[in-house]
C-alpha cells in the first residue's frame, strides 16, 4: 500500500480563531498515515495536540449519513473529548432515511444532530469524517473550511489544505481509521461506540466481503469482543415501513437487464439511501457484474454504482460521467455514488440528460449494443 508522507507547509497563520474559517486559508498541515502502532500513536498525539488549541469542535458527516460516517464521527468526538478536553458535536446534512441507520442512532443513543441546529460561529474547530471538502456530498458552507479531514476515500485536491488529514488509506471503511486511533489510545471504549464502529466496518465492507483490507479485518476482530450483540441484532433487523416494500416492488418492475448489467430507474424515492440498497441487491443477482440504480429526491438525481469487474474503478467512472454534467460524485473500487442537481429543469430536459447518462454508463459497461430485457 502506498502511504502519504508527512509534510509541513509553512504559512503565516498555523491556527484559526473562533471566527468563521474561509476556504483558501493557508495553514500548517499534518498528514496522517497507517503504520506501526508507534506511528499511529505518534500521529494521534499530533492530532490531539492540534485539537487542544481549540475549545469546541464540530464534526460533520456526509449528507444522508451511513453507519460508517455516523460511527466515525461519534468515535472521533469521544476521542477529542477524552484526550484533548474539547467539547465536540456531531452533525449531518440531509436525512437519516434507511431503517438500519435510524435504528443505529436510536438503539445506541448516538449523540448526533441535524446540521440545521448548528450555529457555525459557536465552533473554532471543524472536522469532516467519511467525506472531503470538494467531495460535494456534504453541507459545509463555502465560508468555512475543515481543520481535520478523516476519510478512507482517495485524497481530493482541497484536502491538502486541511491542517490535519488522514485520507486515502487502503481500507474499506473510515471506521477502521478511527478504530486505529482508539487502539493506539489504549482507552476503554464504551460499548455503544465499539458497536457503532463494528457495524460501520461491517456495513461498508458487506461483512468483509468487499473492499476489505488487513486493517479492516484487524479492527473488526479487535472491536468484536466489545460489541453489544443484542443491540447489533436490533440494528440489523429493524421494523420496515410499507413504503420500503412498495419501492422494492417498483425496483423489480423497472429493472432492465443486459448481459452482465442491471439498470434501474426508481423514479421518485422517499429517501436517498434507497438507491444504494437497490444497487446492492441487484449486484447479487445471477451473473451480474454491473449494477446501476438511480432515483430522484428533492431536486437531485441520486446514482449508486456497484461493480464486480476489477478492470474498472467505480469511483473514477462515476466521477467522469456525473461531474462533467455539474454533479458531484465519489467512491472507489467496487462502489460509488453521485448526486446530480435537476431542480428547475423541465421534464423533457431532465429526461434527455438522464438518457445521455444512461447511454454513457452502458458504453462503459460494454453492453450498449446488446439487447436488453425487463426483469419481470
């Protein structure tokens, strides 16, 4: 695995004050990477030393957060409070829609709040988890820039301006990165946090079946003895609303099958994460190598791409297709997602754009000239 090296960029101001932080502000940077236990401990110490110069932290997940993002945020907040004495609040944009994700918050009583309740001027340290400044899947106002960025996805250009960054590791989950900090701290981890992190790794890697690394396996095994298994069962098997089953009925009716690929236009969805659930489900069907699902929610088209073809990188592909049309996208390896604004577009313009996107994906899948059929 190629690791980022630690670099220091000298700037007139190394730390920010309680005033709002602007996007292009220069600062001294600490780049964190995976190494030996001593290396991780040393990097954790640097992170904590930086945090001690602040009084209150805001930790931001990506919009419509998944278990990995929620768990990473809550665990990082706990670490900053315990080791740096910094009060920390975890916030998210969008909604928590998926039943399992709502159960995660409810059952474990995770202290997270909607971003609408946040007053940014109340915080002098901003951190991002499971997302990055120019990723486009978060709700951090452009007038602010994060001090800390922790994400397992490939490094984005603007992340290099963050004061402390740990990004781009070869891991399947950001929860693995934060678990490394917990292990290095030698603190006794509360069971709700251990359970959340365990589920974060479990869900992002599909039980260590995709995008896993030795670090993910080590973190998974280290957390397991501390997991509240009864709580975990309640999270993984929540009660589901009738709308959930109606939407999956729609998905089966609308799925279009090619040789090795499935496309599904869900139309309007009642929460964005449903798109990813459908893409995951269709990838498990037969000999499917490519699964693309998309649906509209509150003025945006959401796309989820899943692939088994190791010759392609899902994150790179979805960025190439969506970003040139003004959307935002992210991901890696076998899974990726994107958001494309369609608010204000006429119905014909929206349909034309969607056809162009569909055709581009079909070309990349190598099935554009093959016959298609409805699943049912």
